[in-house]
C-alpha cells in the first residue's frame, strides 16, 4: 500500500521541478524528500527518475505516475469532504441558496418541522449550489433554475419581484402607482448588499450606466440606506418580512420589467426524500 505522503511528494516534485523547491513547499527537508522518492520507486518496482550528477528529472514513467498520484489525492480529498458532509447531514439540514430572500423565512419553517436539527444556510451561484447538492454539502437548495433531472425532486417555492427604494423627495416617486422600468433609472447610484445572488447580475446587465456601492454587512447597509438619499433595492418578500413599507423615510416602487420577477424552486436529491418528507409535504400543501 502506498502511503499518502509518498504521493504528495511525487506530485510536489512534478509541480516544482526541483528537490529543493518541492521540499520547501511541502515543508520537509530535501533529504527526506529524496528518501520518499526512493521508497516510492522501491514500492512500484520501477524507476521514476532520470538521475545525473547535479540533476534529477522525471522520466516518462514518472510523469505518468505523478499524474495518477494527483488524481488519487484529489479523489481522497473528495472522499473526505463527502464523508464529512454525510455525517453533518445526519444532524444538520444544510440549505444552499442562489437568491437571498428565501434565506430570511425558510429556516424558521424548517426549524418548526425539525426542532431537533441544526440548520445551516449558505449562498452561492447556481452552478455551485447544484454541485454542492450533488456532493452532499447541501440537503436541499433554493434555485432560480427548475432542475428536472431523474435523481432530483423539484418543487416550486415562490417568486419575488424587485423594487427600488427611494427617498420621498426623489423625482421618480411619482411613478409609485405605475411602477418603473430598469431603463427609467439607469444611471442612478445604488446602495446594494454584496450578497444578493442572481439579482446582482440582473441589475448590472439591465442598468449598465448605474453605479453600485456594495455593503458586506446587512445592518451596516440598513443604517447607510436610512441616512442616505441614494437609491437601494428591496423585494416584495423582504418588504413583507421586515415591514419595510412602514419606514416613512423610504418609498418602494416595483420594477415592471419581466427580468424583475424571479421564480424559484426547492431542489432535493431523491435519496433524501424520506429524510425531508415533512418539508416536502409542507411545500406541496402551501
């Protein structure tokens, strides 16, 4: 059996090309690295290197072995992540989101249905949350894409409309009853959370002449918005959850563009159907 540290040594040498550089990057001495290379050759029963007086290089067999070693190490790392994710899933319901609004209400629903489980929430782009679902990092995801693969369960969760938040003195407030288009306010400067998922892509695309001042912390963003005359964003969901419409310093006007409405879906691996049965029945009964 080949020990992992021998594969790591071979991969490091292939990457850094010299014994000294490879030894430095994996934090061992150069003699220790040389001994590891010799031991690996002894185990495999082949020569991996071309050796001269002042130089050592991988031969063709060594290059092939280094490529295989790198693949094995990657698979080992993936195994570790999957096993840890599985163990975590026994005690935690982990949810990945591509859109922030549902993050503010879904955990409370889940907590009532599964009071003995911890809840973990994370937001990534669409590709990453689907990958996280498949490698068991997430038990379920909330996606704006209706994934309908054979191994997945897709249940409509809801939709959100984007609103612009303006001070009462802003000229565009006159459009309150009829709504606005992205084109109407293209060129405005907006205060925006740095974590709004797919909304950021949409507003940047539809308002290319606008500036977006990002805030990492939601509490800080709220304080800045309430003390500023700059425009910002909300959705019908966040307005309802946080009773934002009761804020006299802000007027909320919906965007009328079709891109301003996002539908989203709860996506679950079929293998988790039994575990999440209560949640699935809750969604289907809404």
